[in-house]
C-alpha cells in the first residue's frame, strides 16, 4: 500500500487501488521478526542488494504468508528465474518448503 500511495501518477494510483477493491485483495501488513529474518537472509546472501530493502521485504512477505506467486514488473530483482531459484534455496534452508514463483504479469494472463 505504501508503494501504491507513493505512485506519482494519480491515474496509475487509482487503477491499482481500484484493482484492490475489485478483486477484494488482502493487505498483509503485519511485520514481525520472522519476516525481518527472512528479508535479512536475502540481503546477507546477496540475492537482493542492500539498497533494495523493499524488494527483499516483498519476497519475505510472500514467503512468510506462503503465496503461490509474487508478481512484479521488476525483472532485475524480483521477476527473474535466477532470483527465484536463489530465494527458494534459502527458503528451504529455513523451513519454508513451498516454492515461490517470481513472475511478471504477462506470465499469468490467459487467453479467453
């Protein structure tokens, strides 16, 4: 929600907020020590750069809450098969065995 609120384009901000309402999406905002530990592991293991804490947090939340997929247009730090492999490897070492897919939105759009 913070990132949406910081979106410079009012049009895009409205689109994103409307999608949340339309699809009745949940907000996972409870930050805890487990999420912080996961997030730190991604940075400590050079999966996510230290200056990209928000990206590490996105993945940590998705891991902690056992999402199936984390969608992003960020090909460098998120929607990237190499990052996905590294993230899932770290996750397995700390007991999160459910694979997390790091995909871009085009990978989940289906033809009618």
